[in-house]
């Protein structure tokens, strides 16, 4: 969570209202010069003063505003990702504030908010149907054209947001279970699953069938029996599936294993998680799956 105050360095551009307004001022000036009419001169000066005042008022609407990013709840792919922001007033009203972020060249923005003097306003940027990945958002844009709408003032504000979009749980393969393999185990250990090959591992435990199918070099993993069901979930188990479908199957297995209350471990391109269970362990495994082939903003 980070908080940043809007500084004096802002970007300015005129709106279409300002263009029409400028054209009107030009016509009034021509009439005043042509007819030497003091009343038209007076109207021209008054309207010109209003246009200058609009710039300063719009600038004041943004200056001093504090922007704070909130924590983001992770979602499964295809579901909308909500990114919350808190807008804090420094003692004056800030009308017509918009918060905008950019993800993969596409802009998302929250609705217009009014921050009362000395108050706060909660806004949420809704990002719909983002693909699986890890999204690091390092900046957002705060903008307004209020109160007159003649000029549009914006500033880029640094934020620190990290959002996870998990794979969709899908797949019809059975959850890998705990099997007995006494012929290759020692001391009555149970066969837990497969893990990546490490230097010094016995060649007798190498999973040659997975290697023959083009999968990574895996070895059979054994552990002490503890009376609890254990599952070792690995990308080697889904080597026959397309990449994204394999991640979806692993995600489904993680959800199933957590629902069963049994211990489970995960090995994938995003990293590995040791055997455990519980909401925190499930979240850690899903984040590893989201990070496979990491997508950055």
C-alpha cells in the first residue's frame, strides 16, 4: 500500500469546450475592433478573465490531493479484477477526480469522484477479463477537468500494486494420489509423487516415461508415512496437455486437494511449494501457477 500527494508538475491540454470558447472570444474581438464598441471590449475582457480563472481553478482541483492504493484481491482468469484507491483531501474540495491505469496498452478508469474538503473518497478501477498472469502496476494517472471544463489537467502518480490472476480451475484428470512403492523405497517410506531431478539422485528413481514424452527430468519422491493423505502435483503430470490447459488442471488439483484437507505440494515453472495445506498454502500455490511464464504490466 502506498500514498502519494499530487505535486505541482501536471500535464495540461485544452478540451473541445475551450476551442469553441476561444472561437467565440475571437469573434467578439473582431466585432470590438471593427465597430470600436467599448461594451463588446468589456465583454471580451470579462470572458477572457473567466478562461484564465478556469485554468487556476482546475489546477487547484487537483493540487494537494493524496492518492493511496489499496490491497488487491486475486481472481481467477475471466473474472473482473478490482483495484481500489483512496483519495484524500488536503483541506479543500476536489471535484470531478478520475483515476486511470494502463495494463497491456489498454486503459481502465474509475468513475468520477468528488472528494469533500477534509474528507476521503473510495474509488475502484474495474479491469475486466484479464488473462492469467502477475500484474505489477507502478503508476496511475489522476485527472480532472472541473469545475469549468475548459482545460484537462492530469498527473502520473507512482503506486505499488501487485495483482495475481490465477488460471481457471478446469480439467477432468484424477487428483494424483499417494501410492505404495516398496520396491524402490527405503525404511517403509511411501511414494509421494514426482519432483525435479537434483544432482546425486539415484537413476533408479528417474521417471523415464515422463522424459520419453518430452517432459522435464523428474524423479520419484518418497517420504515417511504419517497417516495423512499427501499429493505431489507437478507439471510432469500434465506434460501431455497444452501449456495453459496443464496449468488449469494443476489449479483444479490444488483446489481439490485443499478441499479434501490433505497435504499437497506443487512443482511448476513458477516455482515450488513444499507439502502443506490451508488457505495460505493454497494461495501460495495459485500464485505460483499465475507466475508461470510471468506476465508483467
